[in-house]
């Protein structure tokens, strides 16, 4: 029986994870729920699972949290500083980190500091400080189990080789909702088109990242850290059907691929059950109905974010954190309707060019670069807002 | 340094294997060559590799074998009964069994009897007596390493799961050279069309089997024995590009696939180097150029041999051996121009229907059934010859 804490339980990954946990009562027990501010849904989840710990990031929102259980209020924790106490109370074996954006980094470090395994669905934390995160996990013997469908696929494919030595990683990309558009159409693309993702139902931030291919760029950097790869070992392949979730090529030219229906419950369950595999929860592929699978090169010209991510990966230091922070600002501005779709790569690029300081490798330097980049992005965004 | 004996060295798999061995002098040493009657090529191979043992199955052909080396004639062995002596002389660690047809069964048993690992490129031996072959290998701790590209793929995919428990095997089939033909065109199909295989360059027997889909049927039975599967766990999927060499589905709905360029040197090298992987010898896939991969259901009506193989697999006993022997007779008749393409499944089916005796599980019963089936096939073939 594995005790699981779900951090970010009200998002799309969090709710899928609760579905997995709820359907495997002999295998998993939910021992903690965490969310930032969606206290209505959090209260309903808490009423169903009755975990010993409930954590709410936003203190103001916590005041509105009404729930009879969670140890009669003794299990409810509010505010960022109370997260470690919630974690201790839960006595979790695994924490699913399904918070989106840079906000995941501090809780992730707290979890690894305590030697607790992490099922990681957030990519930004690794993009910002992958070296430090991986080192802390290794030092405290806490495993970092990938949940992202692509990273889970790579992880599964690598296990075919006892030495785990590989030649190349092929990271597949659905290409997002705007795959076929010309640059002039991309300039005019609105939020509604962008949120119409053809394969995956996800949160807004990641769906926008998926349309710009920044999501794939973040995954390149994530995979570098998770699997000890250089960015030149990682190739992005556009595969619109999103059936092949990624591939690994070995020295002898043999390529191992992982495929499944596009449902996040499959990689979530695998991260929880690893090294075992449990009963299928989300449907099986039907190869006789599948028809054809397409593969093509990504277009770095129409989707400049992918190239920006490779540039950040190559230069390293605090540049990936700067790119990520600028991207978060731009995506928020695009969602609120202030800027055009192609302003996202334009502003991220301007912020990256303006960044000179490589940092000293400390977490403080990362946070400083993050704050600097958000401020700089705001400056450039102001001049572009409609 | 692994010492390798190549049995069937003058065929397409054998020559590819010598290419692999010759290009890896630090890893492999050729210690034996074996062929039935192609003594010209065998002499040239022997001159290049200078193995301690050369075996020639056909005694009359052996008389024509001229070669200065092979320990000055002391290393040359002729006739079926001398195979064990050739084997002992070679002191091989692995024997590649690349002889086609039922003729591989006796040498295979001799090798396993001595506890020597086998790299198996022949499918008929497992079809005829898979249970006994696997048991003998297990008893003498001799590994049976698959060389067939599909079986090698399944073997590689299975290693992703520590317990090797699987839900289903997807055996891919290129569909052969006559994939798109109507039944009436199939009836008229001649040897020339059949031998024009779109993906693999192989011997005549296997190319005809590939066109009838009997090759895939034999592989279904082979996979049952190699991986402990029931025939209902194995599905055939037509995949004309022959890039995905097979797939395994696990309990959780996750499918692992193996892909490579269609070149037999890749699975041959893997069988020799297992569990390691050596440098690529035969080219790499280029996913940006690959375009599309197609998957479709096989048509059991146009290609009845596939259904016959499932029927034989289900009934077991000596029926798979009967089917195989009848098929060998029919393919030989088709190659020599005596019968039409659709006579192959028709006659195999008649022989299978006429077969009543299930045998007592002994090797003698298998050989008796094999001889009976060849005689019966000749009877039906006589009435159909043009």
C-alpha cells in the first residue's frame, strides 16, 4: 500500500491522479491534498478521500475552506510555510507534484529534502534548477518518477537496456492546435483556437505552451536532467496522432518506442506503481483501427520557442530559468488577451537577449533571475499590449 | 570474445552474419561454417575466416569442396552424422542456426543437447517441436536467442518489464509483395511477382511464405514457444513499411515497440552481443524522413495460410508439423512452376484436414507426421499440377 500526497489536486493532472488512486484502493491510499486556491473542489475531494492532511497555498482562500473532516480541522494547513508540516502529517511515500509553473520548485525541494519519492508532473522546476533538484534527490535517495507522458515513455524505453546507455532520445510532439498554420495566421491566432488542443485536455498554461512548442522545449531541458542527456542527444519529432509518446535509440540503431492511448492516467498510474504495472485504467490502442501514424520535422521558423529552449539549454546557467519566467509572463498576458500569439516568442527572445548574468549556481541566483525576467518581460509586454 | 558457429552460412542470414562477425573482430570469432551443398561459396568463406571446423551436409557436394585451410582437411566434416563432431571441434559458444525448413530440427537438438547457446533464425523447428526444443534448452541451460526480426523485437520489448509478464503480442507483417491483390489476381500470381518482396531481401522459400502470410503464421507459433504465449495473446498487424518489427502490450495498456531499418544484421548482432548492444552496423532510422507508418488488419480470406496456422496452433500435437511439411512441399512445387499461388493454402488445408493422429509428443511422432504430410501433399499436388 503506497501512501500518496497529491500536490495540485484540483488541476487536470491532480484530478486524473485522484481517479487512479480511487480506483486502486488495494494499492494506493491518498494521504494528502494540496491546492493553491480552488477551495470548493478541494473541499469536495477532501470529503471523498478524507486524507489526514490538506494544504492550501493561498491563505486568503484557506479562510473560505469548509470541510468537516481532515482530522476536524487539525489536518488543514494554510500558506506556503506550512507545507512541510502538511507533508509530515501525511507520512506520504510519494508526492505527486502536479503544480504548474515555477511555483513547484520550493515544495519539490522540501519533499526531496525529506527523502520522499516524487512523481513529477511539473517541468518548470527542472528547467529552472534541474541540476540542484537531481542532486538533492540522489543525495537523499528520493526517486524522481516522471509523470509527463513523454518523459514516462523515455523512462520505460530506457529500461530495455540494462546499462541505460542510449544514443539519442526522440521526443514526440503533437505539434499542438496550430500545427498547420502560416506565420501570418499564427500572428492573428486567438486564445480560442489555441485552447482547442486536438489530443490532450490540459490546463490553459500548458495548452498555450503546446501551441508555441515551448512545452516541447521545456521537455527537452527536463529530459536532459532526468536522463543525463545533452540537448544534442534529444531530437523533437512532430507526431500529430500523439500515440507514440517518445522513443529511445540505442547504440546499435535499434529504437524502442512507447505507445498508448493519450490518457494521463496511464503514466500517472505507472509512476505510482513502478516497477510493477497495474490493470489498465484508460483504454487500449486498437492497431487495426489506428490507420496511420505520421512523423515530420518541427518547424523552428514558425515556432521559434523551440529554438529558444535549445539555445537556453546549450548556454545553461540561469538562462533556462529566465526563459521560463519570461514565458510564464507572456502566456499569462496572452491568456488575459493583452498580446498576440507571436508576441510570446518575440518577448521571450528579447528578455533572453537582455540577460547577461549566468548566476553562481545557487537557488537564490535562480529565483533572482526568475524575478528579473518577469520584470523585464512586463517592460517589453507593456509596449506590445493592444 | 564469443566463438560463433554459423550453420547455414551460404544463405541470406548466414552471409549477413559473417558480415557482422567480420566487422567485430574484437567481439566475435567465427569458429565454424556449415552449409548443405553450396560448396563454392563455402570454400570462399572458409578461405576468408579460416574457422577450425567446416561442415557440409550433403556428402556428394562435400566431395567437390576444395579448400586449403580448415586445419588441412582435418577440420572438414561431411554428412549429417558428422555434425556433432564438427560442433565439438569448433568449441563454439553460440551456434547461429540459419538453415531453412524442417532440416534445422536435428542439428538444433544436437546443439542444445550440449548446452550451447543458439541464435535461432529458423522457425520451422519450433513450429514442429517447440515444446521439446524449449524444454531441452532449459534443461541444459542453453539459451535460445531469437534472430528473426519480429521475435528479436518482442524479446527486446519484453525486457522493459522486469517480470516479463505481458498482455498481448502484436506481430507486425509487411503484408508481402501481393498485399493489395484481389483473390482472382492472387490465383494468377506467378513466381516473379512473389519474389519481388518490397522490404526484405531473403531466400526463396521465406519470400513465398511471406507472400502467403504462412511466414507470419509460423512466427505466431514460434512466438508462442519462445515467449510462453497462447496463440490468442498474439495478434498479427499488417504494417507495410516494416519499420516497427513488433510490439508488446503490457497490463496497463502501455505498448512497447521496437523499430529499426529493415536490415537483418541488426537483430543478428543483437543475438550475438546480448545483453550488450554494439555499434550500429546497418544504418539508422530518420524519423523526419519516415513520413507515415501504416497499420491495418490482415485479410484472412485472401491469405488463408494465416488462419491455417492459428488453427494448427490451437489444436497442437503434430498438426503444426503437418502444416509445415505440407507447406514446404507446396512452396517447392510453386517455385518449380507446377502449381498456382492459391493452390498453396488449398493443398495445405486438405492435408491438415486429412490428418487425424495427434502423436504421442515424441520427436519420432513429429518426424512421422512430417513424412506423412509430405507424401499426402504430393498426392494432392499431383492432381493440380499444370
